[in-house]
């Protein structure tokens, strides 16, 4: 099968391209720019385009399919040529469904926790040598690729993202997978550039629940009021199975999970992660892993990449970085670190970096998100606001939004760095939350603060 990727360099797209190459397909692609690690990974398999740019001559009637990435525009010259030729054009999720329509599809949805839950499931399957197909949004230890597709595996585990499918298909990705087994972890308003109201955002999850195949099942986090309401109101004839955070204790900086065999030391921590674990356990049981085998495997799970990643530690201090940026994730992550290190002073630094977080109207969603921190710092770049063509955001607006009188706000990268490097980190926990890098912060230098 000959498949051409328009915008092959994206994180998801290049992983799908690699998966198809590994499956024996003929794969070509184009993009106007490709960054690392996509560039090296494509190059290693001979899939890196010779030149960057769009080349309509690459699109011919010999192609069996086009896969269109979100990075491409609706007037992309290669897309227009494909439309003229009447070629079959798939969005990324459509093509994944096409590859998995004869498999048992397991889809993990939710505003937060889906990468971690998907990673937990894959870790357990890998531990017990159960081979499954998958698509996950983070690089996992022990896994070469983030997408795996085979002819033979019965199960495919898919991270169900609610963002749009392609420039010409405005449906959320997770509406297209038609799960046999689903999970819904939480609903907290996000992607406001696409879903301008909370009601509109919640509606996408209702559609997701209704898209589960008849006779299928959904596990849902009943501690999330919106999730409970959405799932229990659905008239789809499916099994609905609730889960909640299991019992656990924290002793001397170690989390112990209560199991039928007694307390089990685990590497992850925080109420939100224990809640994720409960959901993952249910899904693994649906996939044939019994409870004892799940506990044996999950004790060695250390987390998905960029999710509460420990970057430095000494005898009395510790530093973490985390991808958290939405209000619910920021609150959960900050609480988790404080709970794990009750006796340390928690310095929590958040960079407002995404479209939603820099939106003046959305800012109020952050109320109380940093309350668990002893020292709370917010960094944002006024230039990023300009680049995203958003209304100007002031330091005063940010201070008012978080509802914290002692909030420290920085807009200058050097000033933020000076603050960080002037701190005495004796008996402190440092938490850096961002999907960016605080205007050029060198995390290797940060590690030296705690040695």
C-alpha cells in the first residue's frame, strides 16, 4: 500500500508514518519544517523528505491514501492536488480506525490523565509480554515508537484526544475510533480556541460516550461530577462501570497502595495518579490481566515522559518538571507534590504558554490552582500573547485570576531565572510546570541547583 503524509513531521504524524513503514507499507511525506526528534527518527528509516516544502508532483494517482495532518492548511497545494485526483484523504484518527476496525479498540478519553492511563496499560501489557497495537502521546521507557500497528494483534489501545482531526475534518479525534472498551477520566474545559464555551466542550464527551459500539463498555471516574453526569445520562446500550481513587498512604516520601495482599510500594504519587491507576486496572482486567498480575507490573511504573518527571534529588531536596498547563492539571500536580513532600517547602513555578492559558477570559479558571504551593510563581511572555494574536494580559489580571495575594509574577525570562537561581533549595521541593521552557531556561542548569 502506498501512503503519502501531508505534514509528516508532527509528533503524531511521524510516529504513524514509522508504524506503517514497519508494517511494510510504502511511505512518503512532505512538510515545510521538521524538528527533532521527528527529523532524526524519520531520517533513520529513510522517510525524511529530501527538501522541505510542498510539492504537488509527489501526489499521483498511484497513491492508495493520503494522511492529512493538522499542521497543513486547507489550501495546501498537495491537498488540492489530491482532491483534484479524487484520492482517498484520511485524517490521522480516521486512518488509525481504518487500520484497527477488525480489532478490539480500547480508547482512553478525558481532559487529563489519558496519556498516563494509556502508558500504565501499555507498561502492564509489556511487563507480561502481551503484544498489543497502540497509539500513545508520550515516549515510553521500553517502547521504540509511540504508534504500533500489526496485522495480527487482537487489541489496540488508543489515547483519545478531543482536539480536531484535520484542517478539513473539524470533528474531535476521539469521535472517530468507535471504541469497544472506553474510559473517561475527567472533564475540565480546555482548547477554548476550538470549544468556546464549557457546554460546547462537554458536548464532545457526550458524543464520545455515544460512539461506543453497542454491547461495549465504559469505565468512568465517578469522583468527577461532570464525567458521572455525562456517562450516566447516556442512553447508549453499554456497560457502565465506575471507578474511584483507591486507598493509599504516604510514609517518608513513599506512596503505599492498599491491595488485598497488603500495602504495595509504588513509584508514582498523588491522588490524581492513584485515580488514574484505578482506571488502568479496570481496562487491563478487560484485556485479560488479573488483579495480582496488574499490581505486580504497576509497582515498577515510573510515569509517562514529561509527566511529573523527577529531574534532580539530594538528601533533603527534590525537583520535578511536569507538562501540566490546564487549571485542573496544575492543581492536581501541585497538590500531589505537596502531599508527597509534606515537610518540605514547595516552590511551584507555572508557565502560561498555551492559547487557552494566555486568554484573558479563560484565566479565571486558574482560581486556587496553586494554593497547595508554599511559594507560587507564574511566568508568561507578553511576546507569546502577541504572537498568538490575543488580547494583552496584565500581571494584575493574573494575580486576580489565581486569587492568591502572595503570587509572584514574572514576564522577563532573565528575571525569572535570577529568582530561581537565587533560592536556597535546602529542604525544598521545586516543581516546574510548563509545555514550554520559560523563555529559554536550561533544565540541566536547574538540576545543578539540587545536587
